[in-house]
C-alpha cells in the first residue's frame, strides 16, 4: 500500500457536499483504501467554472491504497456528478 493525498472539490451547498463526501468515502472503502486523515480547506473561489459553479468546498484526504486500485477509483470518481474535481498525488516516504 502506498500513501496518497487526494484533493477533492465539492459543491458548497451543505446537502450536496455531505452526500458527495460520503460517496467518496464509500468508494475509497470499496477499493480497500484506508483514510488516515481528512482536512477541510474551506470554501474557495474556483479559477474557472466547473460544472457551472464558481465556488467549491475543498477537502484533503490522506489515504493509503494499493497503486493498482487508483486507476479504478479514478474511473469511479469521474462518474460522480457532485464531485467537481479531484487529484491524486503520491506522497514519497
């Protein structure tokens, strides 16, 4: 298992944001990822409109996951309509 940082941007509406964060946690758990920490970065303006939105709620997840599963998780995240953007970054130990 390798460490990754996952930065995810959710809608700022509370109900949509909570549902999308729960969906991200469920997807990570489905693929055997361990969530070590979850840090909210708050609501911020986006540089450009994403899915017709100009603001987003940023959350940083520190996770451990098998590198082969990252591609599958990426594919599942692309299907989630309330996850505006996301980025996986491998953390060197």
